C-alpha cells in the first residue's frame, strides 16, 4: 500500500507515499519465503540504531518492494536483492517481522517507539 503499485492479487494502485512497485519474488526460489535472512545496512537510521550489519531477521513473504527513489535503509537477499527496510520522512516500513526477529527485532520495536514519541 505504501508504494505506487502492487502486483499482489493483480495489479493495484497503492498510496504512492513512496515511488516504486511491489513485485513477486522470482520463480527460482521457494515461495513464500519463511526464514532468516541477514540484512545489509545501507545508511544510518534511527530505526536501526543498535542493529548490526549482517544481523539475522525473520521474513515471511512472497512479494517485495522495489523502490524507485532513495528510501532503502537496509537490503536482504532471497533470489534477488530487495529492500528490507525503507523510510521516508516519518514513514518507516520493514519487509520482515520484527516481533519474530529475536533481540534485534525487539531493539527495532523499541527504536520505533522512541521515534513515535519524538514526532
């Protein structure tokens, strides 16, 4: 919904809060992906404060966001490199499940709560 359009269940318009598309994972990998991936942090982010580059996070997905603007804070890889964390202004989104990602996910949720307090 955050992006311009999505291929999920047909082609649909999104809210266009971030320019880009949500596309299906490649057929060369098992879909849905359910498992742990490492993230590659691309730039500093308050949401990722205290999270290490290469940290394992838990993903369950069949589609991924392909941004058309510089909003990607961290990437992961599963058949294709994709945006794992995106942010634009006060909008933050993750492709993984922070609530299932152990200590790193808990840290991220705490960071998000702190971000919300400052808005």
